[in-house]
DNA sequence: GGGTATTTGTCCGTATGTATT
DNA sequence: AAATACATACGGACAAATACC
C-alpha cells in the first residue's frame, strides 16, 4: 500500500524544495548524511535523487554534491511578425533588457534534400539545396541553433550570396526580393518538441539523458505565388525558451515577470 | 577513456532500435538474457534500460517485459485563427481523418485570481473569477486539459451562462459579444514547456517521473478597447501534440506525414 | 604541482516484492 | 497455483571528479 521508500524520500525532499526550505542553488545533504537521516541504504537515497533529477528539481555534481536547480530566466521569442518587412524568414531572437545576443557566422553547405526538406520546399528528394546553419548565444549561454534551406536554383539564377559564409544584411528576405523578385508573403511555423541528439546536448550543455527536451520549429516561407521559398529549422532548449504568438489586434506587451 | 558499461549497452540497444532491427512495439530480451549477453550484472543492464527509458525509446511493463515504444501519431492544433469569428478563445482541437474528439462538460468554479491570472486579466489579485475547466480526449486517449478564466464582473453584468456547467454554443466569444457587447479583436498565445504535476500525469497516463513534458499555452483574449477579457490556460503532452502558426498568406496544408 | 579528503558515479551480488501471464 | 519479468532495497567495493591544503 505504502509507496516505495525512495519515492517517500523524494517526496520529502521535493516538499522541502517547493516550500523554499531548500532554496535554489543550495546544496542538499550528502548521500551519506541522507542515508543516515532516512535510515535507508545509499542506493535507495540515490534512487530518490535520481527521480528528483529527472523531474528537473535537483542536479548532481561529482565531487561537489547535489544542488537545487536554479531556474533559468527564460528567453521569449515572438513567432508572429510582419512577413514582408520583418525577419520572418530566419527566426530572430529578441533580446530583453541587458541581454547580449551573439550569432555565429553562418556555416554554408550544399546538400541533397532529405525527404522532409524536399517535402517542405516541394522539390524532388535528393535535389540540391543550400543549407545555412547558425548558432546563437545569449549572455554567453548557448540558446538556439537554426538551419535554413534554399533551393539550389536560387543560386544559379543569381542569388550567389546565399553560398557565402557571411551574414546577409539587411536580411535574406529582402535580398531575394531584390535579386530574384521573390517576395515572401507569408510563412507557416510547425512546432514540435523532441529529445536532443548528442550534438545538440553537447552544444546546449544539456544532460545527455534527454530529460531536457527541445522545441523544433519548422518555418516554411512562401512567395507571392504560394510556392515554398525557404525552410528554416530551429531548435531551442525548452528549459530556457518560450514563444509568443499574436493574432489580430493585441496591445503591446510589457514583460513584468 | 571508455564510457561506462551501462552506456555502451544502452548505445548498442539504441542503435538496434534506430536501425529498426528492433521494431516499435517489439519486446526486448529480458534483463536476465541481456545480462548474459553483455556479461554484465543485472543492475548494470537495468541502468542501461533506465537510460533508454528516460530517453523515451523503451518502456518497461512489470511481469511482461521491456518494449520499444510505439510513437504516437501526433495531433496538430492550429494556433492562428480569425479572432473575431473563429474559436479564438478556447483553443479547439482540429481532428484529422477519422479522429473522434470528445470534450467533457465544463467544470465551473468561482475562484480567487492567482497572481498570474490577475496579471493576465489586469485585475486585482484575489478578486473573483469564473473558471471553466474542460478535458478533451481524442480516439479515447486523453489529449488536453484547459481552463478559461473570466472576470466575475461579466456574470454580474448579465453573462450568467458563464457559471452554468454546459457548453456555450455557438461559443463564448459570440455569447459575450451578444450579451455584453464585448468583441474579441485579438489574442496572444504564450507558449511554455514544463513537467507535469501528479494530477496531470495521472490524467494523461504519463509516467510520474516527468520524462514526458507538457506544453502550457496561455491565451489572453482582448476586447475592442484592448482590455484582456479572458485567459485560457491549456496543457498538452508534448509526446502527442504539435502546433501550427500561420502568418501572412499561407497556402492550404495537406497533411501527408 | 601533489596529496588527501570528500562526494558522486559505476558495478557487483543478493534477496524479496509485485504485476502479469 | 506456478512461472516469469520487472521493481525495490540492501550492502560492499572501487573509480572519477572536485576542492582544499
């Protein structure tokens, strides 16, 4: 009837954390101390801590101890912008007060379209695409990775800056409009959540057991004929990112919390 | 140098799963068999399986065995609709082919505004609000929970159907327009991801160790004066839900995958 | 830099409980 | 009722990471 001991221990510690009896950043008692305190074996105490770890309440540091996690101040990204003038293609992060956003130079590759890229751009699977990949940091913390795919035909028709490893200012949307007459009149964002792979866990400094997941947002941009002209795939760790969607008339937001 | 044994075992099994050598739904060898196969102790094999479990690749069933998880066919919800005519207030699920959506009768309560509700509705903390709560199933599977908050003043001014535990057809948006002259001209969705609490894990049949997280979407609706008129908080398990945001002109979507 | 104490990580063996078939 | 398979719990040993002197 009674729940297992490791759960009871975890519940007891959880209550202490929720009630701020143990404050964020504070160190818990060591496994040996908890073992004596609860009259359990060290492995049972470790099971309790393991549970709290996957719940995202504590984190363990070898050689140091177990600590209550400090919640990361989340970064909020607006998904709805004017598709014709605003960023609208790549998803840009909007920095809050005193936040410093740093984007890496794009890493440009010519690739064959994977099935999902081909479907989004409505081109043949295996045909060539330009891939532009960027990483973004905020205040020194890795925040997002994004890759934008363009049909290779754009380059052949004259948009050769797409294959240069530099930022395109004032933006690829207006560059493609100027060069090829392609106007982006809208985009669709498809939002999913999944566990990170090893590369992503490494870049974002996430635990490799997948307990912190990622938003994966597929943004397909459409030109004036309704044809897909670009696909941007962005990933953001869910522990430090939130999103806003505005529909219709919405008053300005003053972020207080 | 070498990674720990339980990781190597997990990696070996993971590779078999990714390569479809072990297909979704298929049973893995038992812990005892794996123990002999890898020449490790049962506890070490269990550590490997535990890792795969938090990665969401396998699930264990006492008395039966360990199985490769079957990926759930995700349900896609459109977040951008016409705020004046469409649902726009409550978030409605759009059913795919042959999917049966069932919404429970709303559970109506009068509550005091929590700080976050008060802030969203721009009313005083602790003032009274009407809370309408609904649960939704698709094809018999629990899919989402949502609670909408209205200022209690709406009821006093005549919108007394808000406190009846029935569906308001054709929708609360048009009901409030007819009754109080409040027209919703826009809304803002704020999208977060967090771990479920015990109640939510129970309703959605999620493991209580928090490895499946929830979208939590705060939708604030605004009337013609730019004043918040409603707050809808919805939660959706991330393992079975995705979202779409359309901006500008976007061609119709035919869902193929 | 080295050495030592502390703390968590890995791995083992064993016993017993619980859920399912 | 019996067999099977995972879940819980204990105790012990050594490794690895970190901090401190």
